C-alpha cells in the first residue's frame, strides 16, 4: 500500500519537472533540466531485500544520508544508485509525510543547483510565466 498518494503530483509540481518511464526496469524518473531528482519503482523478487515494496529514491547530501538511515528504518541506501548520494524511502513504511516532502524538495534542490546557470534561469523564468 502506498501511504503517500500525493507523491506523484508533488514531484511533478516542482518547476521544470518532467518524467519519463523506463519500462524494462519499471522506473519512473522525475527530472529537472535532464537531471534525475527522484525515481519511483517497486523492485521485484530478484531484489529480496526490497521485493514488492514500493519506494522512491532521492538524491541526498552525503552528510545527511547516515543520519536519516539511523533515524528511520524505512530509509535505506539508494536502490540501484550510488549509496553515498542517494537514499530510498519505502512508500509502505512509516516516514512522516512532512519529512518525505522535505526530502523530495531537498533532492530537487540538489539536482537543480547542479544545472548550468543559463538552464536554471530558464526554468525560473518559465515558472514565473506560468504563475502570471
């Protein structure tokens, strides 16, 4: 069961957010400026530790990953990603919704700040145009 039915709309709501689906993996990527900031999937039986558990994988400042994993049993090293910079949150777990929103925003910010300035400015300008 997904405890966070709002998650897809929340991730799509960030300025410049786009999605693409990798069918052979069952991954839904959320991107900004071409950079992935979130991935949702449900790993199958090949991945025993995660099998059947829906999760979202998020970029995270390396200084925070260990503390988050220690605080929440449902935050684990990033599934199928660089465990130093990515975390996965089980969507059938007990991470509070407010905490998950904060982690999603942090992940978006981590990806956004790595974009070239020109692209960041374009995304900001597009967001301003849409709000008027």
